[in-house]
C-alpha cells in the first residue's frame, strides 16, 4: 500500500469535508426561504435557481463531487470514506457553535466516533497497490 | 401480518437506496482507479482533457447514473419510511456496504484499522443523523 500524501492532496480531503456539509447547509437554508416544493408547486424549483443560498450550495456541491472524484484517483474508497463522514461532524459543530443549537449526548458520541475513525484511517496508507494496474499504466505511457 | 409487510417495505426501500449508493460509489472509484491520478492526466492533457477522460470512462458514467437514480430512490424511500429512520440507516448501510464492496470488487486491502474506522463511522453517523 502507498502512504505519503502531498499537501495539496490533504487540502482536497479537507475540501471534501467542508464543501459537502456547508453546501448542504446552504441548500437547506435556501430551500427554507423558497418554500415547500410538491407536485402542485413545481414552479418553485425554477424560483429556487435564483436564490443565492441555493446557487452557492449547488456550486459547493459541484466542487465536492470534483474533489471526491479527484481523491478517488489517488486514494482508496475506504480511505476517503471517513473524510466524507466528517461532513456530518462539521454540520453538527456548525449547528452548535454558529446557530447555538443544543447537541444531545448521543450526537457528541457520534462526533467522537467519526473523529476517531478519521484518525485511524489517516494514520495508515492511502492506497492499495495493484501491480497489474501499474504495469498497464506503464504500458499506456510507453 | 400487516405490520411485518410494512417493516419489509421500509427496510426493502432502505436496502435498495443503500445498494444503489454503494454501486454508484464503487463504480466511480473503480473508474478512477482505472484512470489513475488525475493530476498526472491534467499535466499531460490539460483540464478539458481530464474532464473528457473522466466523463468518457464507462465505469464512472455508470456510477454517476447510479448516484442519480439513488437520489430519486431516496425520495421514494422517504415517502415510505420516516426521515429519522431512513437517513441514518441509509448512511450507515452505505458505509458498511462500501467497505465490503471495496474489498471484493476494488480489491482494496481493508485492514483491521479500516474495518474499525468503518464500524465507527457507521455507528457515529447513525448517532448524529437520527
């Protein structure tokens, strides 16, 4: 398994953690302003596109998908997974310290577990080597 | 009898949504594994060439399709199951399913450390999202 990540690759993992959670929060806030969309009010979806929170949320979620795809090109899925889960921690902490919501003990326990999971994986190698794939890459490069 | 049919419907829809998410994520990861480091591709083909290489990859395309289907299946599942059950259950099952699928289909070396991380994430997400 390969281990060392470049600083830019750590930055991509941090971007994965932040973009998904902040993007979801912005979408949620924007859609709260737009109102409830159902089969009789589909026109609201068009109006949602002109809401700045919805637009910012969409941009961040596109950024998340780009970062996630890039990360999977140099790291294992089981290495990247805890980083995506860390988004739940960011949302919970934003709720606690920005919106001053109360977090129940079970939520704090959930945060602690995900932080531990990120620690377990971050200390290990990022990628499983597949010698036959590396040989194919070398063949393509010739 | 009615109750067990309802439970079966709820958990059937939760399992279906999770399976679509796992299929989507594993196919996208498989496609990226096939392509290799996108930074290297960008260095040789530029940004547009990289985007075309990613979109043109069959596994990536099928995976993205599964993720789109997953979105609509999620809406259907939420019409059957309560959000407080469906959201954490789908998230946890997806993380566990991803670990098994990564080991079997992507041949990732999922060592003790990663199994432990998967279990912690599955329980942690269930605790936060409920």
